[in-house]
C-alpha cells in the first residue's frame, strides 16, 4: 500500500528555505521529519506537491537531493520506492534531476 505525503496539507502550503535555520518549513526539516521516516516505514511513498504556492530550488534540492547527499538512500532505491505527484511536470522533473545529480558525502 502506498503512503502519501501531501506537502501542502501535512507540512505547509508555503515551504521555503534549505536549512532549519532558514525557517520552520525548510527542506531539511521536511526531509528529516516527514520524508525519511515515511521512506523507512513504507514500501512505496508518494510525495504530492500539489496545492503548494511554489517551491524554491533550495527547498527541493535539500529535500530530495539531500536524501542521496546525506547517504540516507541510494538513487536506485528512491527510483523504486518514491513517486512524485505534481500538477506541474517542472517540479517533478526538478526533483528527479536533484536526486540524479546528488553526490553522496559519506
């Protein structure tokens, strides 16, 4: 069964920033408190980007590229277990681009 995280409803309709020090709705916080636990607990996770007023590149890169960069998940594992849902294909493409370009720092 797929677990869905709706960023606008479960986190914030106005996510912004890279680090926790940038504000309460940063990519780092979303990744560490919402996305990583969901990916560890479920076989398949859908991240729904709909309903958000917009995404900065720093939020998306830290959230999704950070999964690989921080050595939390391998790219191949994310391709198997994570789905991105968005009414704007641009955001979905950016997420996968950040994952693809991330270099593990471990």
